[in-house]
C-alpha cells in the first residue's frame, strides 16, 4: 500500500504541477493555478499520515516506510525548486516570459550555485533522516528497524556526496577559458 501511495503522490505531484501551469498560463487564471500549486504539500501530508497509520496498525517497519520518508524529504528539499524551474520554462515558452536564467559556468559564482544546489539536497536528506529517526523512535526497541537504519545510511551518503561535489567547485573552481569574457 505504501509504495502505491508513494507512486500516486509522485504522479499527483506532476498532474497538479501541469494543471497549475495550464490554469496559470493557458487559461489565464493565475490564482486558480497558484491554488493548485499550493495543494502540492497536501500530498506529503497524506503520505505521512498513511505511513504513520500503517505503522500504528502494527506493520513491521520495512523499506517501504523508509521510501515514504525519503520521498517526503526529497519533496520538501527539491519540490519548490522543481516547480520554479518548470514554471520559468513554461512562462518563457508559452507566456512570453523572459528566458530562464542559466547557471553560472565558472569561478566563485559556479561554486555558490553548486552550494545552493547541494543545500537543497542536504535539506532533503536531513528531512528524510529526521522522519526516519522519528519512525525508529516510534517503533521502539521491540521492532526491527534495520530497513529504516539502512535508509538513514543512504541519506548520509547522499549528503556526503553533495558536500563533496559542492566542495570540489569551491576548492577547484572551473576557470573561464582564455579569450572569453
């Protein structure tokens, strides 16, 4: 049930995003479009409640419950930037908006961009870690929390990799080729 709900939430995320943008730009109803986009967090609330109810009803905590926590974390950390990214492209393509801003390619500006990106991924991982830890505490010592702990380890890897990537742009900034400028 939980995996199906995660998939349904992901599909609903994109359906709400598309509907929100259609109302915003094609139908010229920006408030309705905004209302649809603001419904996105309700999906995570539904998933969170369903997962908590499943655990409360005695389900053994397994990878599915961890997947739900990770999905919620990723949506919290990356959902807004995804919506903003898609909105900018739709506004440019269909509503005469300005072209989307491209990320910087060189130097300190690129390092700052990479740290902002890493920050979103770190937030996603931290939220997932917190939800996973809450589930571990909720289950207590009586249940097998190995699958939840495994997801926590994966989130720590994710955070570490993002710090390494952003740090590499800080320590070894890409230089603009000579003659450009």
